[in-house]
């Protein structure tokens, strides 16, 4: 008897999950990705003040909506300049460590969100992704 009741409960739950009204209740957002092209290559402060290192990264921006692609393209020079400025201020220890790389990524995210909020009025950047990260020095 217990098995029959459990089976009937499972059938009821499955039928509610497959109903068209359930699918309509949860609208899905369509995120978009925008790459800052070409790769960003810049210097960073080396271990001594006389030595500079360089870093080359590829940045992909995860945007909240597909409609934000045009805005991101329009403001890409500002976003690139911001990335170069942030990277240029980093010490070697931060550039070379995994935790430092994550700190840099979060700094990019926070700064770029603020810029886009000022420029467009919306927080269009959901995340910043490094798809390439190479350093020397």
C-alpha cells in the first residue's frame, strides 16, 4: 500500500513539472558574451623597481542581456583602457599568484560595473572571465 501511495505521489509531482504553466512561470535570461579584442598586453611592476614584467590576457565579459552587446561594443575603448590601467598598477606577487589573479578579476568586475552604470545607467556586466592569462617577469 505504501509503495502505491509513493508511486501516485511521484506521478502527480511529475505531471505538475511537465505542465505548460510551469514552464511559462520561469522565464530564462539570455546572457551574452563580449570579448575585448585584441588581447590586452601591458607591463606590471616587477620584483624590483628597475624591472618590469608583462602580462597578456584575454577578457570576456558576461553581459546580463543580449541587447547589451551594442552598448558593450560602443564602450569597449573605455573598458580596454580601464583593464590596462588596473593591470599596470599591480605588483608582481599579485599578477603571479592564483589568489592575486582572482583579486584582479574582481577589481575588473567592480570597476567595469561602476563605469557601465555611470555610462549606460544599468549594471550590464554580470561577470568578467579571463580566457587567457600569461605573464613574464
